[in-house]
C-alpha cells in the first residue's frame, strides 16, 4: 500500500491529535537521533549511513549517530528498528536485503510494508557481469551460447547466498534455461578473486571490487544490470541493451523509519536528505564508493521498495531458495 494512503488511514481517526503531532514535528529533533545500520562497520551501507548521519547532524543541529546492529544477514538490526518508537528518533539504513529477506527467511522478524515507512531511496549502482578472460565470450549472447553448449561446466561466484548478486544470477539462469551453478563466498571481494584466479568462470557482483580488475584486464565485463551504462565503462552495455531485459537489479541504499512516524518528520528528513545528495561534494564522495544519488520523494521511494519486494519474491520462489 502506498505510503501516502497508509498514512491517511492511520491518521484518519486521530484528527484531534493533529496539533500535538505538528508541535512534536516542529521541534524535531530535540535530542540525538539513532541511525541503525543492520550490518558490521565498514561495508557500503555503513559508509553511506555515516556520511548521511554526519550531514544531518550539521544541518539539523542535533547529533545523528550510527549504531551497528549486525547479524542474521541484517535481520537482527531490521527487527530492532521495527520495534522502536515511531517518533523520528530511530532511523534505519537498508540495502536490497531489506526487500529480499522478507521472503528468503521464514521468520525475518519484520515486515517491510507494515513495520516501516520509507523516507528516501537515496543512492544506487548496478551489478556487473564479469568473466575470466580465458572464457571465449565477448558478449552476453556468446556467453549464453557457451553455457548451453557445455552443460555442467559453468558456475558463477557471488558474495553470498541470498545476496542481490545471487538473485540476479538466478534471474539469469531461470530466464534463459541455463545449467549454471551458484558458488557463494563470504564477500564480494573473495568472489571476484575466485573469477580472477579462474576457479569460477563468471560472476555477478558489485562494481567496487570489480573495477580495478576490469581496468587491469584480469576480468572482462560483459554487461551491467542497471537501467543505464556505468560512467567508468561507457562501452559496456546494460543487460537490456544486450538483449536480455529480463535480467535487472541494482544495489541501493535507503532510509526508513518505524511505521506511524509523524508525516511531518518524514517530509523533513526527506527534504534534508535530498539536499545532501544534491551537494557536489557529496556526489563526489558517493562516486568514490560507487554510488549514484537518487532524488526521490518518500512516496516514490515507497513505490520502488514495494516493487523490489515483489520482484525478488518471485525469483526466490521460482528458484526454491530458503535461508532457514
């Protein structure tokens, strides 16, 4: 259900409380704000969260501090945020696992639609399909032909079971009827290293660890999985441009809050985050870690996240995946 509609239904019977809600939002923030990152420090979600938290602290005059609550592929932190008071003093920064885990796990501990209201879908980047240069393919079409001609010989590496690259790989396998085995690693870097060494023949993965290897000729990039070509590799087509539009998926980072957080606070946070993302300095810093800023309203972010939940649920069920 769209955020605006959900908000209307929640507040329809509470019009008498409107002055209190408005007053609370006007004074926001009156104390430090917790920003939960459901992963360990140092990863892309953590880096993004700390950048946003620092700028929100500067712009709103109160400290926004990051609290890392890792474990269970993000489920522990996301569950904790779902139980927080809906007062604007708990924010949650999420990646595609927010949309994926709800179906991948029998009991993820949260519902992305019922438990949260999106503030901003803030940044994104595509995945990249790479192969070891020993694989005699120069295009996605040639790679598919090789896989079909040599059943049982191709595998693909990713940074983990249930990750976005894994689901994009399953999208690829299912859409084109390929005999393709998934090989999970404990990180995207290890997955890329396996392809460079020739232990696995191909990979769907994040751009950041792949870019140096592509530039050094140790990997060959065949396509990116986003809606547009990546600026660092303008000659590498999107999967859609290559003729395979059924394969699509982007890494993204979003900020959400517990459901029933006052709409005025959600609007304020969205406005401030959009302003941060529009800063040339922030754009440069985001580019350094492989992200492109997105300018989305809270309602637009809500629609896109719901689309992600639906998209990956279909892939998870078709591939028969379950993390429990």
